[in-house]
C-alpha cells in the first residue's frame, strides 16, 4: 500500500517539478572561469547615430567573441530569459518568427554583436509583431546548449519559445 501511494505521489508531482521554469540571467550563461563579456559599445554622441543606422544596410560588425565558452549544465533546462529581439525571419504578416535574443538594445545592429554565450537563437511559431521590437521581452522555453550561425552573429544557445511576453520591471 505504501509503495502504491509513493508511486502515485511521484506520478502526480513529477509533472509539476518538471514544468518549473528557471529565471535565468545573462551572467549565468557565462562559465565561472571564463572572462566577463566586454561592455557594449554605447553611442553617446547623437551625431554618430545616423552613421550607426546607415551601417544597418552594410556588412555586419565583427562579433566580440564568436566561440565564447558556454555553460553545459544549462542544456535542456526550461528557462525564462529577458532580452531584446534582433529579427532574422519575418512572416508576410509582419511577425518575427526567428530571431536572436540579446542582453541589450542595439546588439548585432548598432554595435558589434556580444560574445556567442550572450546570444540565444530563438524560433517561435507565433512570433512577435515587428512594431514591438523596441521593448524587451521575456522568452520562455527549453534552452539548448548548441551553437548556431546566422548572418548577424554566432549564438552559443538555442531555444524554441513556448512563451513570449513583454518584460516589465518590478515596482517597489
């Protein structure tokens, strides 16, 4: 009887445990013994903004560390990660269904791409409206530690998004 109860308890609680989503930070995607990523190259002089925007149609900037070390222990974990969307594929309806998730606005477009361990290549059936890309989003899904190359940058991680929703900063 005790074995049956224990087996039933494991069957009932396992799905709850297995579906737990881990809130991940970008720093947790860098191995402890790896050097920290360089800070993003900010544009403080607004006169340079037109040059940065014009560069979007030119060749991509050189990536900072295209083969940066990754955290293997993150493979197959169900995670929730905040970031900005850099579109790779847009549907005829104007929805981005394939993109790079990056930790700061303008990465891969206005400034050189961050290291590959700070980029997640994401695919999504539903996608995100093109006009919503200037805000940060939470992306949820199973994270894969698997490098992939795109025309903009090398990514050290991949994810099939199960949820995408706007990031909101906590209010105190």
